[in-house]
């Protein structure tokens, strides 16, 4: 099990191979369908984004509400392919890591290789367990989107697997 | 003719409890299947994923928190006795139960009002999808489940025609599961509806995902088809979380209905390993 600190460095990304089990510690941002649509539309218009994604890792998640006493509600990954339309643009702008679940299309894999980035898979449906590794969250933007808003997560030993590495090796090829 | 009076509030409270319970406590049939799969899974990663899913489901039950953040769109199958009289509006009573469960139970509100243009969250997870069947008697039986959309999106309906035969049915089911691949949170539960009309077979497929997975179709021809398809799916190699292995599905449940002389519709409703449903009788 490899321990990785966020934000990711190019050197760290080079050591990651598809299939590696890793534990992530540090900060990541969150965003899923609705936030991606807004960020993408701003990119298309050439406008500034409300969050600096350069060097960031983004987690595709829409958590359940937190019970009192919890930092976050259950927060497992959502299906990544729905972000495939937007991901290459964000990668070209400097996004380095993505965390989600399931396969990506060839445009995303090409953009991962082109930008020396990485895609991690977390276990879908292990939301209560994964939430134990999320220690703190704070809002960044799009709070009107509720569970789909963009937040910053501080994670410790967040469990996932390298699904697509910077060379384009893909764990989802059977 | 005498009617049994049931308070609308009783319906609301029953629905509230069903949705909270199904999101916190995975069924013992699913838990047993996950544990036996951990014994037979050949991939080390697959075993580890199954252990983490089991641990996740134990945490959710112990702490009474949702086992998945996608607490689903609320779906109910209601068998409504023809001797029941509600002191109010049954539909509203059910929707109020859903509203309370998702609010008081810290469940995620995942429903948007307009599907194409506005997509604004209704903020209380209503409206629920309610399938009502009038039956004889003075009771109301409700089976409720939260259906996550990671797997719902991987489902499909096809209007097969009679000459396709059982081979055509098998091929469509396996093609749908293969196309879904790692996306619907395997190990999955595959609900299949065969027969009826376009909409009836889809409804049957949903109903099949709400059936316990330690049961078989009572017709032994369909029961053996369930076993055969499960074995085929588990050869596909997706494995737990799609990270490889021989546990891609926990069960295939088939439900059937009479159909038209020209038709053989088939619906495949895929459900993730968090196959959540609970039943109650009022």
C-alpha cells in the first residue's frame, strides 16, 4: 500500500502504476455533474474559474448530509464517465488527479497521458467507510448546488486504487 | 361490506421508517452473499474490496448512517387492500413519509423537478415513484427501496420478438450487463422482467431487484436461467468494484408476465451491491 500526499507532484505521479492500492492524505476539491457543467461553460467562454484547479485533485462526489458530530456524511465516489465530456478541458488547464469510479473514454485517457495526470478509483458504495478518512470540509463555490457544490476536503489515508496511470495503463481492461 | 380504517399518519410513519431502515441496514440476504463471495473470490483485490464493502455495511448499521451516499430515488410497490379506507390522501401520506425520512434520516436529496431544462433539486427527495396494485383484503403491504442511479443508468429495455427465443433473451441480458461493466458498483443484482408490455416488463425488472436474492423464480425453467446467467456474468471478469475478479454479480432475479402473441419484451434493471429494500404490512 503506497501512501501519497496531496497535492500531487509530477514525480509522485510518475511512480503510480495502474492497479496500485494507495492511501491519499492532503487536500482535494469536490465536484460532479452540475459543477462540471458550470466550470466547462466558463472555460468555453474563456472566463476565470471560481476555483483554481491547477495542480488539484478532484473527487467526483455528492455526499449525504452529515449527522451531528460528523465532519461529512457518507461520501463514496460517483460514476466518472458522466464527467468525461468535461475532464479533458480541465486536465488541459492543469488538473492533475481525479477520483471516481468506473471506466473513462479514450479522450480522457489521452488527456491524462498528455498532461501527466492520474485517475484513481474509490470503491463505489463504500460511502460510510470512505467518510471516515475525510476529516474536514469547507465550501469553495456553487453552494446553491447543495450536495453537488464544490468543496475542499482534507483527507487522511483515503483508500483508492490507481485506475489509469500517466502512461495510460488502464485497470478497466478485462 | 365493512372497511378497515387506516390513518394517513400511520402510512406516513411506516414509509418514513422503511426508507430510513433500508438506507441504514443492508438485507441479511445481501450480507450473506457478500460474505460467501469473499470466500470464493479468486482475486486478492476483489477479496479486499468485498471486505471493505462488508465493513462499510456494518459501519452504516452500527452508526445508523446511509451505507451509500446515493440514497436513491424513492420507489414503492404497494399492495392496497380493497377493504381499506384511508382517512386522508394516500398518495400525499406516502410522499410525506418520504419527505420525513430523507430530512430526519440525513439521507441525500437527489431528485430534480424538471428532467431536461431546469434540473432544480426538490430538496426533499419527492416525488417518489409509487406502483400501486389493488388486492383483496383489509391490509396495505408496502415494499420500499432507494434506487441509486449509478446502476439505474446502466439498465435497458428491448422489444424482442418471439423468434429470438430463450437464446435472444440471454444474449440481451448478458450484453446489457457487459456494457455496464465496472460502472454500476459491482457485485450487482440483476433484475429482469420478461413479458407484458413495454412498461410492464420494466416494472417487473424493478420488482425483481426488490426480491430477496436467496430466492428463485418458482418456475424451475426460469430458476435455472437465473443460475445460468449468474454463472455467465461471473465469468466476465469485472469483479468487485470493477477491479477484476470472479464476483461481478450476486444474483439474477427474473420475473415474468403473460404477453402478446407478437411480443417478448425484456427489461434489465441493474442494481448495485447496495440493493436496499424493506417491507411492512399495515
